[in-house]
C-alpha cells in the first residue's frame, strides 16, 4: 500500500498510542481478531473446495476434471484484482474497502451455495474472488499502520497462524460436510461469518485514506486482466471434449499481443499497475519467474491427489480430506527450519536443492495406488508438504531481499499477483494433463489411477526444469531471515 505523502492528509479514526510493550496489541485486540478471521475464512475457502469436487461435479452434471473452471476462476480473479487494492484504500478508505470485500465475498459464497449449473458456480466464484482480493492485502496494510513496530511481528504471527489453521481444517471440514451433509454448506457457512465480520469491521477497523489518491492505471489494469483471462480460456479450450485449436491459438496470440502492449504502456505511465522496471532487481525477477514456473508443476497437485483418492481409489470424502491435513502440517513444520537453512546455504543453493527435492517427491507419487498403505501415503504427503512449504517461504521472501523499502508495496503486490496467477495456471495445467491421459474413460476408476501416475511424472519433470531458473541467482547471494508476513503459502 502506498504511504500517504506529507502533503496529503491520511484520515484515521483511532490513532495508536502505545504506552508500554503490549499496549497496541491490547488496544487493537478486536482488529487482530477481525483480520485473523478474514485470513482464516480465505484460507479455509481456498482449501475446503478441493475435497468436494467429485460431489459437486455429480450434482452439477459434469466430470470431476471439468470442475477446474470453478477453481481457477476464483484464483485468477484474486490475481487480477489484488493490484487494485492499494489504490482502492487510498481512494475510498480501509474501513469501506474491507467492509465491501467482506460483503462481496459473502454474497459470492451465498450464490455458490445455491448454484444449479457449472456456469452459475463459475460466476459466483468470480464474485467471491472480487471480494477476496482485498481481504489479505488490506488486512496486512492496516496492521502495519496500526500496530506498534515492536509488536508487529508477534501480531502478524498470530494472524498468520489462523490462516494456517484454515489450511489445515479446510480439506477435512470439506470432506465431513460433503459426506454427512451437503457440499453447498461449504459455501453457505461463509454467510454468517461474513455478517459477524461486517459488525466487527464497523467497530474495530481504523480508517486510513488519502484526500487525493494517485491516478489509477485503468488501461494497464484492463490489459493485464484481459491477457490473463485469455490464457486461462486457452487452457480451458485445450481441455474441452471438442478441441477448438484455432480458438486456442487465437487466445494465446491475443494474450501475447496484450502482454506486449502492457510492457509498452507501463514504460510510458507514471504509476503503472505493475512496475516492470523492478524486474531489473535480479532477486525479485528470479523470485517471480521461479514462482510462476515452480507452481506450474505443483499448483494443481493436491486437487489431483484428492481426485485420485476418491475417484481412482474409492476413498470417502472425509478420508481423502483427512489425508490433506499432513500437507498443511508439513508446511507449518518447515517454517521452523527455513531461517537456519537460509543462513547456512543461501538462497541459490537452497532453492536449487529444494526444487529438485520437490520434483523427486512428485515422482514418488507415481508409485502410489489403491493397495498403498494409508500411513505410507500420509507420510509421503507430510514430507511433500515440508518441501513445498520450504519452497513457498523461500521464494516469497527472496522477492524482498534486494528491493528498496520505497518499492516494497509494489513488489508485494506483484509477488501476490504472480502467486495467484501461477496457482490458477498450475491447476489448469495439471487437470488438462489428467484429462488428456484419462481420454474417453472419464468414469473409469483405473483410468484415473493410470492418468495420475503419468501426470505426476510430467509435473515432476516441469518442476525439475524450473529449478534451473534459480541458477540466475548470484552464488554469494546471502540468506537472510524471512520477514514475517511475507512468507505465505
């Protein structure tokens, strides 16, 4: 978020007045609960849907792999709209923007819960994404502005813990709701949470805004959004039952043209929505490109694993959801060692070794089938979660190591956008591979098993190739302790 210049007045309803070591955390306890609830709700919603995909597909009359649009549309919307969050806060104020985000997210959740067809669900997921795009950026910004610097790290750690808790509970809760109630409750439970959030927002959210916000880069925003949507459309058409290869080629060509136009536009705009000149910072460019291509290999893995366990192996939604919990626990465990590993190995060696290890773990999943021990699968998922958690944290913190503090807000926005964009493409790529290898046997369990084995081997190869991106880092690039709050999944 852009800090208010000295000539502009930033309106604040409650000014922090810390008088002792814990005063701001005590005074703004309600704000911490509000931001933590928003983080929890978004993390829960990002993971809870995966275990419900087979049930949702059956209810909506499509194949499980055909549900990818409902997943990618939400993540892509987040990626496209996150860059607009700083300007929205400067223009309309944090309290109103956060309230609107909660309300839109809740309305989108309600529409998801009552959807009767896949197109209706996709539209509802886009509405959810419009609201969700401002929840985490605005929450982080308000905490930075409100909580005393000495207390920010423990405050952010508390909030981040709730996000991790949502990631842990999401798959299991999704499985339980699908098996014992209805998949629709997965979305409808957000409605009362959203109503409580609106009440807490009115009571606890400070109001920060600028009297005069900088101009918004509307042209750049539309160019970026259109190019991203066209790339996703190309992947959807490539996986359709009737392939329209001319349309796929046209979408890719037009996306490339729009992307090139944005590059030209950004060089002639004072405040571009994404400042591409920051890519001259080698660590930032490596972090963004590495994030994009690494997640292309691993972004859709756990959706594939859920489909493999339920459709291919006949597991219940609850048991399949339970099997996702070790991954989140592994990701949490890795955060305890990442500082020491970075200080000892540095970014270059750690990322090269860890990306290769992730590729090896992906390949090991090709040995899993219906006869594999449940405990062995759980252990494999846990170790895989450790390596991916270490990968995400290291890539995300690399983006900030050499960036001037004046550009930290823009770097954060670009990193978040790349993260969600790569997740959406990762899901699309993984499900497209599965659909190709399943072929016309979309309802045969053995076809899912075979297709899963081949797909994870392809994803492993893509991830191994992505490791070479980190060779661009200087061998002497130091390993520094990650900044709390920048090490998200």
